[in-house]
């Protein structure tokens, strides 16, 4: 069976873990750190927050020709 058959239907549900306390071990003795693993955030929300933080952190910063890798500069003939 082709792999497309397994993923033929779109799934728009948010990917979350069952809610657990941060750092508190469950009945198996496993503790999950982080907001996604504890169920406070979905995976999509975590990626959106990370992207927003990176965008806010890098606002106003533009890469100039001096910021490129030396090998890339050589191949693109940037001086």
C-alpha cells in the first residue's frame, strides 16, 4: 500500500500531550519537563511562540555581505 493511503485525510487537531504536572512523576515514575509535554501548550502554539520570540529578538537586524560564510562568499563572488 502506498504511503499516501495512510495520510489521505487532513487532520487539523492540535497536537498535545495529556495534562501532567511539570516535574512531578506520574504513576510510571516518569516526569515530563516543558509546556508541550505537560499539556499546557500544543506543538503548534510552541512553534508560534518560538517564531515570535525569534522575530522580536532579530527585529532591525539585517545580514550584510560581511556576515556571509567565507565559502559562500567565494562561490557567489562577493567581495
